C-alpha cells in the first residue's frame, strides 16, 4: 500500500494512500489516549534508526510533535537548526544534509523557507526526507493531521464543505489541505483578500473553488479553517491594516453563525488572536485547535514508520500502542 521512501507533498499521494496513513495514525492515536494516564510504553518500529529534525524556520508544534513521534517509535532523535546550526555560517542545505547522512541519519525531517527544498534534498540523498513545510509550497503532515481531525469529528470527509480562509497565496497549509481534502472528496472553498489569493486556486482540484467574501465561504460549511497572514513571506504591503483585515476576513461569532450548527473551527497555529480569529471563537465550543495538535503526534508516528518501511500495525510491540491485532 505504501511505496514512498519520502513524503514531500500531498500532490504525489493517492486518495488510498492518504486513507492508509490516516488508518495507521488512528491506531497510534487510540493507543496514546488509552495510555495517557499511565506509563507510555514505546513501540520499536524505529528502533536503531536515527531521525534528524532539521528546522531552518521557526516551529513549535511541528518540531515538537515530530520529536515526540520519533521517540515514541524508539528512534534516536537529534534536533538541528536555528542560530546554533552551521546554516548561519553559509553552509549549503545539501552540504548540511550530506553531513547528517555521514552520521547515518535514516530520516531527515526538513523545514525550510524555500519552496521545493524538500524535493531538492530528497532527489540527492539516500536518507528518507519528510517535508515539515517548504516555503509556500507544501506541509503534508499538517494536511494529514487536519484530515484526521475532521474525520474524527464528522466520521467522513467525502461530501463535507470545508472553508479555508486567510493568506491562501503564501500558505503551504492551504495548498496541502486543499489537495488532501479535495482528493478525499470534500468541497473546498478558499477565501482571502484578492492580494493574498493565488492566480488559479481551482488548479488544486476539481472540488476547489474560491470565494471573495468570508460570509460566502462559511455559509453552510462543516469545517472552517482559519490561517495566519504569513508576514514573513509578504512582498511589500499587501494589506491595508490588520484591523481592516480582521473586520473583513476575521472569524468571529457573527460569521461563524452562518456555518452549520455543528461546524468545527480549525487553525494550524500559531494563532494571531484578534486578527484572523476572535479569541471567543478560538476558545469556544466549536474550536478543535488543540485536538489538531494532539492528532499531530499520531499522524507523524504513522508517517515516520511508513517512510522507514515499517508497517505500524504489523510490527511487534505495536499492540502496546493500541494497534488492532
Ligand atoms: C504553519 C506553518 O508553519 O506552515 N504552522 C504549523 O506548522 N503548525 C502555519 C503558519 O505558520 O501560519
């Protein structure tokens, strides 16, 4: 079922492969919840393997959850990045990864500001590469954990209406989510200020369309996903002001009332409270933001095990994590 050595993007995955990852993640998720109160036995899927988290852009959730996921699978984990790495001394990305490979890294989890960085490295090294976000291109594990969270709440993805609102142009989350949710049969509505919309959002899939107003995107939606303005990727002033943005494209209780009564509200984090999301909605009964974070560990366990060539369900020790026998 899983044939990939790397996970660079959702673009290269079929609907069946996405569903397979979600199924594997489900086993880890159940096990983690059951054992949350007690000791946490490790699975040994990645025993003896070295996972390097190479993060050359800021991250809290993604880096931490990859680290926890790899440790729970029994891997040796090393974190590289930030001002302490030699990237700031002018070393090329490929040299950095080749050096990590010389220390027998099996999996490199890469976050990088350049779109295409993960594919570039994957084409040139033997280690598995997992894309943890490359510029404005893709963030596949975020899309997988979002799909997982939606399915947990709604029982399915096919036929659901998902509104994704914010800085669509610069968001790797919007791209990966639209691709994944579209492949799984959801209708995806992309919405943002004209200056922050891609030229042809419909190219992301036959069920993807754009909406000029947030009210139109949210009307009757099952899921409303809000995104941060990617200020680090804006080229010049592309917005009048954040107050104006929040008034026209922010999600508050008035706009949320247009969605289905049981709609869920999502955000990949970090939230800019009061800009794209009213704190009352972020902390309100529709919000599943922290469930997304919880799902992130299980989804990343599944992805790491799969790229390492280990079937999480069949592997010895996986029962201890709640996988079906
Ligand atoms: C996102 C990212 O880095 O692309 N965050 C995340 O990984 N959870 C979204 C963002 O930074 O706005």
